[in-house]
C-alpha cells in the first residue's frame, strides 16, 4: 500500500539534498504517517486508518465523525 494519508491525501514530496558546496541531489520527503484504530459510535464499529500527524490533530480538534465525513466528501476515504 502506498504511503498516503487516508484522510487528508498527503503523500511524499520530491526535493533536493543540498551539500555545503551547494551540490544538489534528489531526495524524497515522506509524509509523517502512522496507523491508528478509531471507534465510530454512529456506525458502532472500529476502523483502522493510516493517517498523518496533522490529520490526528484534526481528529482531536473536530472529532473522528466530522473528519471522516469531510474526507469522504473530498474523495480521500473510500472505506
């Protein structure tokens, strides 16, 4: 499975390593992802999501139900 946040759609970015001599080589910036389990009381079930740290902060702020509803509206969560 690809390293993409299931709620926000965040994924790896491409950039450069820059040495002291300003030599540039390609590198990848991975998203800060973790696997978490959440209980959804409306559906009375547990789901496991691969989410970014910023998505976890949104869940703590807004609640899991609201964040999942927004993710489905944006087309990120298909479960």
